[in-house]
């Protein structure tokens, strides 16, 4: 049986702590860089930047 993938949006919607929300794209970025999947790594970096900007500005979606 395959485990469900928890995206940052699902984690946030379920009330997960912000560290768990940030950990998902960080793992994706690390894995993508290791596999030389640079486009996916770039997407993960943009997601992390967006999450950081939202935290700094005090916004939550």
C-alpha cells in the first residue's frame, strides 16, 4: 500500500506545525538535487521562499 504524499498545503490545512510544513519541500529539494532533477529542485526552492515570505509578512492562506 502506498502512503499518501503530504504536500505543504495539506499539512497546513490539517494544522501541522510550521516546521512540518517547511520540512516537506526541503526534503523534496534535497531529493531533487541528489537526482539532478534541477527543475523540481527549483520549484521546491520557490515554494520555500513563498512559505518564508508568508511567515515574515504574517500571512497564512
